[in-house]
C-alpha cells in the first residue's frame, strides 16, 4: 500500500479514534464511581441521565458500557437495558485467587522499608479516622487504598492497572455485606499489624500476615454469599 493510501486510511479512522478515546475516558469515570460505591450491584444505568450528566453522545456512552461489560462490571439484558453486575460466589473466589497472587508477590521480595511506606501508613490512618467517625463505607475505601498501595510496591504499571479493575469488582462484592461495619472493622487492626514487618523490610513476615488476611476475608465473603442465598431461598 502506498503512502497516500495509508494516510487516507488513517484519516478515515480519525473519528473512530476520537470516539474510542472519549469512550475510554467515560469508562474510567464510571469505573471509579463503581469502585466508590456510587452505583450499586443490580442497579440500572440510565443512558439519558448519564449521557446528559457527562455531556457525551449515546454512541460514546454505549461504547463505554461495552468496555465495562467486558471488564465484568456491567451486564446488558435484552430489552431491559444495562445494569451493574451482581458478582457470584465464584467471582469472589476468583477475585481473591488473583489478589493473593498479586498482593503476596508484591510484598514477598521486600528487604528494606519501602520508599512509599508513609503513604501506605496514611491509608491506615484514614481508616482509623473513618472508624472513629462510624463511617464504615469510608473505612472500606481506606482498606481498598491500603491494598492498592501494597500492589504499587511492584513498580509495574500493568499490575497496578489490573488491580484498578479488580478494585471495582471488589467494591461490588463488598456490597453483599448488609452491614459494612461487620466486614471492614475487623481488618483495620490487621492493617496495623501488617505495617510492622513492612516497616522493617521483612517481606516474608509481611506476606505471611497478608496471606492469612486475604484467606479470612475470602472465607467471610463466601459465607455472606451463602447466607444471602439461604435467605433468598426462604423468602
């Protein structure tokens, strides 16, 4: 193909590139909102309301919905619309399988106090403040940021991006807990506990505490899903 044909072909794709870039930015906004608990599992997303609020076209919004559906955050139901996905118990197990692989690997090789330690400790302090004020959803957010900072120890942008997508799914899972305090409060002291070996550059000790932490969190969430299923069956 000659140069002129190549140029004309790329110019024809310019509009598509613009729409895709905008759709990705919109998807990023919605992904963040899902991670913050703004959109709840099972909730229907209104194209008109969201499109008007963000000032984007219906086609752009639909493309962003498609991207988030691929990420397992949304689901499209024929003749009904787009909904925030409700995770299953198998999703819980798979999410925690990935978390254990990524987070434990992130701390395993630590041999000295991380340069980002103060930032990691600040997320735990934010959790303390949220708990003191009875702001349990905020405590959940602080916990998620704590783990995101641990993942950041890998120094890998790709792994950090992977965790960002997983974080949004995780927030959907957390909404299964009818009482957020019941889930989040018990892990705050364990965040403090993890800071100890982390500050000393003890990667093996940090990994041991973190692995047990994630095992317990998974078990608790699986139990919560079982309770919800039993309640639904008895309704």
